[in-house]
């Protein structure tokens, strides 16, 4: 009986809304910011039908209806990000946006009045505001601590005002325009050229905000400024950002976390341009770069979360509102059914024209699996400034994924981590990137700012899985220097069992250059491992550290470790080393320095070939951290002292199973028997690496050093047998 009552009430609400939208005013055609009158008519008609769209409408209607009688709260700005006033102003633009959507769908005046009441409060307050009392150093705002948040507010509010403007009195329209929108646009543009003309995500938000409200208020001058910069000459502005911030494949210079953040203003302003000036063909611009960027953002995720490189908050994923809009707009433009699977995982229905199409097609069961793939994402305007290489084993959610980071610096949000890597398996991060040291919008934790440890630890090279020379970070930790250089990608090649990438960089250190080659191997016999070859060259002697930051419980090591159980000291005094407790160390005396750990139900062993002056260090984050800002994860470090030219030859092995429920353990010990560089004069310029397992499998990985194409062939001799390699790499059973 309860379900029947709910159904009756829902139908009554829908019927009431249908009556509301049947009046004479609704039939008038008008221009909307992001959708056509035809789409609006379709949305209104859909309210009579069962499905995701009408369900989302009823849910949103209930939330907003509960707020209509509440007192409007527009407090004087006082708090930094995450603080009370900051969050209230965010809530206000969200409420206005949602009420505006309801007005479009129902034409009920109460929703327009609600938006108007809030806007009138802001219009009364905004002209009196000084700079925010907690202003951030980059570019302060007035409503918010930084102008970035002000631009976000205007992006949302422009959509709300567009929805209701014809239901606002001419007097109130004039007051809101003169006292709120005009001064805010002036502040975000003419008074903030350092942000508005910047090729950066802050500039994207600012230009989108000004351009969108320009369309709403029919101010083409604002639109042109937004598109082409303050001087309108094309040296800055939205179009220049489309040119400069994405590679030809749609990879965003700052990495996936900021790619998804910048995606919202990119796609919303582009949708506004498409709706109001379709002749610009904005979604066709630069070989459909925006549509590529949306798909690239999805591809830069694992099990729903973005790869945590650079200044990333690691719990952000594909269900963020930015990508919800991006996926819906992309589907509206392309009809690619795999996007519906992503939309289904997002579990959010947009009350927009492009959201309607997604909801209806999901209701019809039209979704197909999204085609996650192994992709070499070139970085830089021309795609030739390094790359982010993503290797995937299959289409399952818990598949193995190797991420090889050979990108450019990534501007101010970049980390000093050239030729760094991560590994994922069974839905989890196994070899990890720390990401950003920040508790976003948690005011109690350093006001929601990036923590001091973001600079002193998270950005430093030792916080990543790559080479550190003499305990000094790449480019000596200087971002401007880092932005000048990028790795050179030598080759990327994949086949059914082996996927390989190789890159080098000469500028990270003054007199050291290094090349890294990584292969993810999934053999037909069921062996899963990552081969890691790090070649370091220098004319002088140095200390070389190669850390591996891992998630899981330490199980054992082949190295006899001397543990610091009574007293621990930091590993160093600067460049991130001051934040690592040295928990244990041992001299590597066996052929392989192995460390095994357990993550969930699977064992992982990292093995490195023994060399002269070789130590294994075990560390944990947390030293010199009096406010407990850092997460106390662990790492192993292979250290080689007094070396010039050196090769770190390592392998990450996936093995065994631990089942606590049924109380059995399989293959908890490493199955790796030998790992050797067996290159010789007879190998004819082909690097050869032999991998054998205790279970009997033996492989030869052959890597051509000078192959010119995937079809090039080269013959070599190994153990008196002749082999031919086609392309760059070959997996050979021996």
C-alpha cells in the first residue's frame, strides 16, 4: 500500500507540473543559454513519463520546495575555503541553479522569485565589498578568498539567471545587472588581467564566466573578450586556452585532477557558444579537441578514480559534477553508447537538454561498455613534450594498469617526478603516487589550503617512484626550470602479452641523464609482472636512490634488515627526505633484493638485481610533521652509492592469494628465480633480459635499441640460437 501512495503522489506532482507548463507564456520560443526551445519542450513533455529524468525532477523539486519559505542567507564574506561563509555562497549558487532548472521545466513563478530574492541580496551587497579578508596570494576575490571561486559562482549563477530572467521585473533586472553582474564582470576581467588573460584553469573559469553572462545579458563585447582576451586579439582568452592547454589527444597539461576541474568551464562555455552562435562550430575546433578532452578525462581513471599525479586530491573520480556535464554533452554530440556506461556509473541525472538524452537512452538500455584502452597520451600543444603512457591489461574493472609518467612539468601544480610510475590491480592502487598534501575545503586543516608539506614533501622527487640523485629533487625543485624541459619518449609499443614504453631525460640533473624502459607483461601462462629498466649515466660519482612507494602490509624481504625499533631518525634534512623515517636498512648481498607485501588478497614482490654498494632502505612518511599532516605510508628504497653509470634492473611480480574467510594461502613467497641482463655482442644491439620463475616458466625480453618502425626486424643470437625481433620489443619463451 505504501508504494501505491508514493506512486499516486508522484503522478499528482507530475500532473500539477504539467498544468503549470501549459500556460500561454510557455509556448513562446526563446533563446536559452545552453539549450534550444525544442530541448526545453522535450524536457517538459518527459515529466509525464516514468524514468530517470522525471525521478530526478521530483527529487530536486522536493529539495528546493523545502527552501522556498526559508530566510535568504547572504552573509558578508569572512571565511577561507571550507569555512562557513564560503560554503554558504557555494550553496546559494547551487540553489539558484537548481531553482532555475525547475522554473524552466514548470514555469512556476515561485522558483523565479526565489532566484530573484537571492540575486537582489547579492546585488545590494556586492558593490560595497572590499577584497576578501582571507584573500589568497594568487588572485583574491570579493565574495570568496580567490577570484577563481568568484568565477565559479558566476558560471552557475549565469545559468540560473538565464532560466528566470523573463520572469523578473524590468526594475529588478536593471538593478541586478548594474549592481551585481557588471561590477563582477569588470572585476574578473579588466581588474584582474593577470588571471583573465592567463593560460591556466583559473583563466578558463574567468573567461567562461564572463562569456556566459555576456550571452545571458546580450553583451557581445563581453563574449568577445572571453573568447579572445581583454585586447580581443587572440593572444589570450578561451580560444587560446583551447590551443595551448590540451595536447592533440586532449591531455591537459596539469594532469587529470585539474583536467576534470577545468573541464566544466570548457564544456559549459562551449555549449553556450554552440547554442547561441552555432556558426562558430566550437566543438569542431582543433579537430574536436573538447570532445577528445572529455574522453581523455575518462581514460585517465582507474576503477572510477583519477590517476593521482601532480597536485591531485585522490578521492576525485568520474562522478564529479564537471565530468557529469562533460559526458552528457559529449553524448549529445556523438551518440557514443560507451559514454552511457560512464553516465550510469555517475548516478546523476541532469535536468538539462543534454541530460535528458542521456537519461532517456539509459532508460532504454542502450549503454555499451566504455572502451578503456592502452593509450600513449602525448603532452604539450603538439603532443611532443613527453607523454603519459597508460597500459591496461583488459576491460574488466579490476584489471592491471601501469601508468608511466613521462610528461612535462605541469606548471605550478606539477611535481618533480620525471619518469615516475604507478601500478594498479584488482581495483586498487598498489604502487602509488602520494598526490597532493591538502585537505580540500576542510578549514580546520590549514584553512583548506595546500599544506606546507605539499611543497616540502609531496612535490619532491623522493615522494615518487623515480631516480633521486644525491638526495636532490629534479631541476633542484625549481618549477620555472622544470617547465622548460620535458622527457623524450623513445618508443611505445603494445601487443597481446607485452606492452612497453621507453623515455629519457637529460636535464633533470646537471651531470646525470637517465633512461627508463617499463614493460607490463601478462603471459598466456598466467604470469603477471612489470619489468623496470632504469639506466643512469654520469661522468662523476653519485648516490642514486630509487624508491617504490607501495600500499599493503610488509610480509618479508630477502635482505637482512637492521630495524630501528627503539629510535628512528629522518632519512635526510631537506628535499622531502626530512619527512621520511628510516625504519630499517640492510646491505644487499643476494642476487635479488626482494620485498614482498600483501594487499587485500594478493601478494606483490618487488625485486632489484644486486650491485656494488647496494643497500635496501625501508621508510615511512611522518618525520618532521608536528601537525600530523602527512599520511604515514611506506616505501622501499634501493640505494647505490659511489656510482656513475649504473643500471637498476627491477621487476614487480603479482603472485599468490590469501583467503582469510576460507583460511588458505597460495604462493605467498615470490616465484621469481632469476632476473638478468644477458645482453652481449652477439645480441646485435638488442637489449636482452632473462626472467625465470621457480614454477618453470622462462622468458627472454628483447628490446631493439634502434628500431625505426614497428615493422622493422632485427636478428640476434642468444645461447647459440638465432632469433628475430620485429618492431621494438619481443617476448620470447626460452
